[in-house]
C-alpha cells in the first residue's frame, strides 16, 4: 500500500516534520458471480410410436435402415442402409456415412477391431477395410435375392455366426472365412445373437414364427407364435425381446407385453451401453431408442459461455428408474455435480481458445451401464 506524507505544521518547509501515514484503502469490488449453468434441452421423441417408456429419435433420413451395431467405446451406432448400401454412423456428434458401399447391407458385428457386414445381395460376408471391403465368406445365392441376414459374433468374440437364411442353416465361421461348424434344421433363420445367459445363441426364424436357442449343436424352441420375427435379443435381467416387422411391435416375449408399438417395419435390434433398446424403422428411415433405464440430455447448438459458466445436463429416466448416475469421464470440462439418483448434473468447460470447442461426457449408471453425450461451446 502506498504511503502519503502529511505535514504536522500549517505549512511545509524544509524544517517541517513529515510523518508517513497510510492512504485510505480503496473498497474492494466483489467478484461477479458466475452466470447460471446453460440448461439441457429435451431430446426429440419418435413420432407415432407408443410405449410406457420414452422413445427417442436418434436419427432420421436413413435409406431403408436395417441391422445395427453399437460401439461401446464411444456410444456410436452403425446402421446398414438396405436401400442404397451405405453405412450410417450415428454418434453424439451427429450422423456421418462411411465411404464403403455394400449393395444390401444387413447384419453387422465387430471382432478384434474389424467390422463385418452381411451383404445380402451378393450372398457374402465382407470385412471393412480403410476405404473398401474384403470378402470373407461367399455363400450360394438364391434367385430371389433373399440371402443371408443378421450375422453376429460368437460368445468368445473371436468368430462369426452366420445365418445362411435361404438354406435353413446356421454357420460358425472364423475370421479367415473357414466354416468351423454347421447346424441345419431351421426354416429361415433371419437373425443370430449371442445369449450369454444360457451359453448359446438366439436364432430368430421368420418362416417358423419362432425364436430358438442354439447351444452345442442342439436346437431348442423358446417361443412361437411370432409372425415374421426378424431379430431377438436378451436383456441382462433375462427377458427375451423380439421385433415383429409386419405388426410394428417390439415385444417382451418373457412378459408377453409390448415394449413399443406403432413402429413402421422394425428391422434392426440391439442395446446401447445402458441396456436401452435400439431399433430401426425401415419404412420411416429412422433409428429409435427405447429408454428402459436412462439417457442423457444436453444443451443444443453452439453455446456462448461466460468465463467459469457451467453447463447442466439432464438425466431422462424410464418410469421407476432410480439408478445412481455419475460422470465417469469428462473430456474438456471439470465435473461439478453428479446427478446421483436425481435428474441434473453439471460440468464447467475449460477455457476455449478456438472458434468452437467440444466437451464429451461419459456418464455411468451404477446398475445400468454407460451413456455418452457431447456439446459445443465458445467463450
């Protein structure tokens, strides 16, 4: 603090005594309070679909979307567009299309970092390369063109399970294209999915209107009366789910109740990282998410933030869901508040020195699993 000289006498002279006294301290102005956090926006709902759970619209404008694959590393979904052979990748950042084109993209899976796709038109399984495809397995085509359908990986994640649909056979194939096992006796197996609960594979047989368990070469019928069943999967709690394209239904076979109705030709079926149900609507060109646990809601657009301003995110829950939700990883922001069993969390982004910066959130439910979200901002 600077000192001011004060003269004790009525006038200062060379003999005056000057005593240094402190200058009055200026009043410190209080620091401005940070602006309230930017608020999340409700996610779009899939129109025309009825369910007791929220049904979110993840993507639209797809050309005959069929089978799908969820990447648990980043929350993106790869969708085969049966109408034009493209592969659409839907992620928290938006939708892009891969450079590869497959005439009729059907089942999709991944093994050891390589993505495999069933090409129904050419009756083959291909592996995606950097810019193209490599044929792994060539099957005998039929004149109708209704060749193989929904492939999957095996239980060990080291090989392929391939329904040779028109020939009523399920093949086990290594990644070099060698057939290591063959099980006949189906009518038209349309979809295969690993079933870790029972240690086998779920086979949806559309011509038999039934779902079977294939285990150790033995075929066991699990459920019938499912006209045109295209795909079947099993939840972590053991419920068998199936899609019925003509009826537009996503059915919980175990309970006998519909998870969703009003779907327009549902084709692809799977789970995201939190056990929510992914389903494509081929006739609507959409990818939907039936929220059976929780999903994350973020602000939209590019946010204009003031220094230190937080961003709030919402937790959209299925009826009755009280899972404890926390921020597992935040890239580009510091977590401030976890949602816990509530509906809101908050992060504070780092200073942005670019035109636009991005924050990616990896949010984890203690019981449900993982969800991913993203937002963009500038200071």
